[in-house]
C-alpha cells in the first residue's frame, strides 16, 4: 500500500515520542494528591486528551484550573528523568523530511510548555506546533488537525495524520485526512485507520516532486 500526500501531521506522545511511563507515573501521583479513587481513575482515558478534559471528568469545576497546572508541573519535571525519548522510526521519518519541501507539523493534546519540553528532550524541532493552548475543542473533534493544516497552508484532503490513540484517529478522519495508526500504546485491533503499523520504523517515506510517498517496508 502506498499513500501520497502533500503534508504530514504527527501526534507527539506515543507517535514521535515515548512518554507513556511518564504519563502513568505523573497522573497516578496527581490522582493521589487530589483524592481520586483508583476505580474512578481507571475508567478515564488519558491518552490523546487534554489535561483540562481529564481533570474536568474527575474533579469539581472549581479545582480544574489548579489541577491542570499541577499535572503540567509534574510532567514537565519528569521529562529529564526519562519522560521523553524518540520512538523507533522517528528520526528516520523526520530526517527524510529535512529538506523542507514537504510541510509537517506536530499536533498534540499536551500544553505548549509540556510539548516543547518533550520534543526538545527527544531532539525534535518542528516549525509548526499545535497544542492544547491553540484549540477550543480537543481530539476527537477535528479542530486540532484542521488547525494544523491551516497553519501549514494546505488542504486537509492532502494531509496524512499519524496517530497512536483512537481519539486522535477519529479527529484526523473527521478532518477529512488520511490516517496512519501506530500500535505503540493501543492494540492494533482497537485502531481504526487507513493503515495500521507497529510504529514509524515500519514505514518508508520518500519525498518526490509531487509531495511525499509513504509505504510499508518489505
């Protein structure tokens, strides 16, 4: 299978960068601090959602702003302690785009401060970054990826979204984009996408005069 595109949009955590252990570590500590029971915490989907949405599901409204600031502090502080590292294939795929002829962006549900800390730790420097601060409706709403396409100045129909979370894949699909799912944080059977692979290392990215060609490695 070959996918042709003119722009690429990447989720960050679980797609470009491994941060799952950090997320679990920090959110578990956060839940303990705010008295969230293990049962309530277990029913919440953490991955691919903004901290504000998660906190709003678990806490009274008057605590949400403070709680969001607290989890951001915990996660940023955890970055130097193994909280972010590039996933397999990340350097190769982004390296193939280094010429700058194919625009790409990172579209993440994290705050800008946290996203920049994790990307910096992983050695990734996107010129375009969409974060929780830029949107009013998070994934699975199409707004984040539509904003990414707009920032790159391209039609959503010629974009490919790379995602590991069901919410992010639904966001990309709703935006009218081709979706590639990476089974890095969820079982492949739980991921509804145009193409499902283990991680970015399974893909070959070739920049052409017409844009970019994505295929599965033999």
